[in-house]
C-alpha cells in the first residue's frame, strides 16, 4: 500500500494510526501505532515478505485498540525500515531492534507479542531475550524446525542476479532470508529451553508454505513449558485473516491467560 492508499483507508475513521521512526547509524525501524500508549502493548511482527499494514484488520478493530496499544513494525529491510542495501537476516539482530518499538509504550506493562510466518522465530527470539518485557507470545503458521524448511522449484531463481533486477526489493529480501533461515533456526534451537513466557501456537493442516509438522517440533522443544497448541485441520497459511475472530479472541483472553487442562486443541 502507498502512503496515499493508507491515508484514504483511515480518512473517515475516528481513530487513526501514528507513525514513528527509530533509527541509528546502521538500522531503521518504522512503527505504526494505534491506541493509547498507556494501554498494555500488543506488538505485531509480519512475515516475509510483508509490512506493518498486513495487520490492518487489527488496526481497524475498535475493541482491540481500546484494549491495547497496538504496535506493528516493518521488519528491518522491509517497507520504511530500510537502511542501506544489505539484508538483515539475523533473528537476533532483528529481535533486538524490533524490541525498541516497546519503548513507545508507557503503560509499564509487559507486551503481548504476535509473530506470523517468518515473523514467528523473530518474535520467539525477542521473547527469549527479553522475558521481562513479554507477557504472552503468539506464534501463527510458524516455520520453526530447521529440518522442515520448504524450498520450491522457483526458490533458486530468486538468487540469480538478472532475476533480482526485475523483482521488488521485498521479494529479494525474502529470498535472502529464505536461504539463511535454516542456519538461523539451528542457532535458535538450543535457546528454546530459555523461553519462559506463556506461548500459544496456531498451525493450519493445509498450510502449503509451512509444514504442519512444525507444530510437532514445537511440542518437543517446548516440553514442560506453559504452551498451548491449536491445530486447524482445514486452515491454510493466512490464519490471521481466515480465522481473524479466533485470533482476536485468543489475544483478548491472553490478558488473563489460563492454559486449558489439555494444552492441545484441535479446531475447524
């Protein structure tokens, strides 16, 4: 979406987002914010490719932004978080920088952090690094298992210089992340034991981008942790859109998180 399209979208809405840029010599972070900054923070992290407005539905939801201070970022390199040409593919570095968005909140309360697709391991790394700043972690359609990373026949073409010239920079960045993702997930693997915040994982059974077996991997590395697993047999990859009401209910419930007797749920 262009700035003009975003302005048009919010033109007749009573509550509009505020935009912030956090920057240093090497990195830049664009943050869209809606809701009072004295409310508990809800930090949203997109996948690859993506942008803050991938969560536009949540920005439009008056109940959510009267309950939470919503912060949606352009991950480093995407959208208006671009600084230089080099792709920032490190999960640690992305998480460290995205955590700065929480400084925009003045409630003194810990955040609910939601990551989807390639944003999920970034969200998880953030929660591992800053447990005192995170109340609840949501991982939606998450590629977490380095041995289950999917590569498609067209993946190799995106690495070729002539092809890159004709692709949007977001697609080139997503390709760079794709080819470092396995190594990054392997570095993350021994750190799962340090995750000490409640986590809810949601996975679709018909997700063609993320192998549903990633949920089994999560159960192994999070064994003994306060984790809830929700499997949606008929869902695809875009769960935050196809099951928006369910995701919203989970977020609202997380304010008073109580894991069910069985921490595995299957839903339609």
